[in-house]
C-alpha cells in the first residue's frame, strides 16, 4: 500500500532523512531516492555531508534560507513535474521537515505527490553510541522555545521526570538559549537521584563526534551545544565500562 | 571515536537493526556488517526478511529460542573469535536487544567487542507511513506488563496524556493481553478530545502492511495486534487527506 497525500500532480517531493551524518548511516531507500532525483534541495550543512549524491544534479543549497522558504521552493519545484529530494538531517519525521512540508502543501493546494523517507534520528544514533539507554519507555523533549511556550516545555519535563521516563533532550542549548538546560536539570533533580547517568552525544558519527557519559549532578560541566543530544536515564539506568544501559526488566524475571 | 564496551577479546558481536522489514529500509552500515559476519543469529521471523544476507553464512535461527538464550549464544560465539551479527528487527536500541546483550556480557565477563548498529525503529517507520505525527515532543510507552508492573505503565500513560505528548504505543495488544489498550484509551480520553487523531500501523513496509487513520473515540474498532504500533496525536494534531500531522508551531510564528 502506498501512503501519501493523494497527490495527483506530475512531480514527486521526497523528504529524505540522511541520518546523523555518516553516509553509511543512510538507508538504501534514501540513497536510491537521492540517486533518482532531478533536484536536491537542502540546508548547506546537510548537503555537505553527502557530496557523492549531488554530482550531476540540480542542487539548491543555502546557508541562510529559512525552513519555510526551503519547503516552499521544494514544493513549487515538484509542482513543475520534477522529482525533488528535500534533504533533512536525522529523520524528517522527528522534529524536522515532514510536518512543515505537509502544512505548506495543504495551505498552497500543491498537487505534487509527497513521500517521507525516514532516517536514523538523533535518538537512534545517539543511543547506539552511548550503549543502550533507550531500552524502556522514553520521552523526547525539545528545549527550543522559539516555537513552543516555555511553560509547556517545563510541564513536559516535569511529567517525564515524575513518571520515570528515560528522556532524550533535543536542542538543549544554543548560543542565545543557555538557561533552559539548567532548568531542565533542576526539574529532573527534584524527581531523580543526582547519580542518574546522563549521556551527551555531539555530532554523532561525524568527524567531530564527541561522547560524554556523566550524571545529573555533573552534566553542566560538560560541553553541550547546538549539535548535542542529551539522554537522561531512568531510575534503573546504570553505567558499565563507560556505557549507559537501561535494563528492560529481564533480570527480575529470569535471573540473568 | 569508537565507542564500545572496551572488549579485548578477538571476536566482535554486532547487534544489527534491520529496521521495519523491507530490505531497502536498512542502513548501508547494517548491510555491510551482515555481509562481513561469519555467523548470523536471529529470531526466525526477522531472518526470513533478509534471505540474501544469509547465503554462505553460518546461520543460527530459532522459532522458540528465547531472547536471553539467543543473546548468550551470540556472546559465546563471538568469544570464540568469530564476527557475529545478532539481528534485531527495528532498532536494537529501542525496546530491543542492545541492553540485554550488555547486561549479559557484564554478568558473564564476556570479553568480545560489542557494537550496536542502529536501525529504523517502529517510531521512525510508522510515523513516515502516517504522515508526520511525531513533529513535536513525544513519548514511547510499551503496554507489555510481562517485565514491567502495570501500575508504572499506567502512571506513564497518564503523565504522557496530561502533558500533551504525542504518544507511540508499543506492544499494544497480544492474544493474551487484550485489556491494556482499552485502559490506555480511557486514560487518554480523560485528558484529550475524542476526536484526537490516532494512527495504527501494522507490519510497516512489509507485504501485509496495514495503515489505519482513526481517532481516540473509534480506535478500538480497528484491528490492533502483535505487529501494530499505535500513535496518538497531541491536542494540536490534525488529519489531512488521510494523513496525521502534528504542527511544530510555525503557523503561529510565520503565518504559513
């Protein structure tokens, strides 16, 4: 079954997740779509990670173009009958471009066919680099209050902390937004031990990858930036050989 | 930087995520590891999805073998110096084999090198098939109470519902466990409108894939089984052309 937006136009817009960075972390489907595309559109930083796919293509890259403009350009280009790949780092369906593309297509009555090609999100790639922190119920929360009221973000942080979710924090800190991660840590400390393992993965699988295993008490002593994802363990999470592991519950049932 | 368990033994155990089902949904890294492996171990259902990778390999497949035994066999085989791929559907780091492998390695003082090769989890693949439901903060909750007390699961469902997380429900129903999804729906109805969009994806990208777009009020009228993932939208989620879309907040800021 093909699931898309019922687009009847001639062109196709594929929103392609390229994963965390290394080309090897892309899916075969993502590679295939990029190879077949007439036009590849994306934020410069992401396009620079996939140079081999750009050769011989019409490439629309921009450092400064905003997400909304980029999606509009992609939709308009697909509407002319071309096969367009709009590149998204990570998974376009998780805090990325998929939703915005559909919102804009709806507003503009664009009739191209739209498909989402999933990729490894930060939660997938960062968890693998840290060991096995996401083995049990988890929450993903973005600390960016550009598009979301901070009160709602705090409410979600408190709910995740209180209900003992492993918690992956997206957009933990930028140059201008420095207080949110401090407040997030305070909220978790109200519900969880200071020794709770915390992993910080920056630029997973890229050349400048950095992996830090720390704990709630000490986490702010480590570098956290724009390319970082922070994973806070639950009450059962432990560290072993500098890995972070959340047990699933087998040990209680089977006596490992 | 290579991040693993500091294993000093000769063999390597790669825990490989094969994604939702279709070979095209695997990463290049996962394909490469399977091609290089001396031994491939996995649950029969998952191995049947990747026949091309098994040719000429030592394959250890079993219908009945339990997870704990399968991981122990994989660790012991890697300890003999072989390169072993332990196959996991989805992403081994999300409700799957990664944590159990590390727990058992720790208990048995196994010295093989262990690496986790992430794959598309159900959240990635099901979201892409439904449209764009996971564009904002979300929670993943398993309804299986085999290894987790039901009280804790209910607490997490209530927290996710109350704090307006989009919520992905893993293991919603099995032949024996039929009441949990009924109770989960009741908990969400206490905090969210009956019209809240709900997506049910069964066997994503496989031959028997089934995609249902429904709402909280009606969700129990649709088939939900062992291979299903249920995604419940947040208060802003809407449907369009039989897709489920959660806005990120751009419309408030930019007037789309």
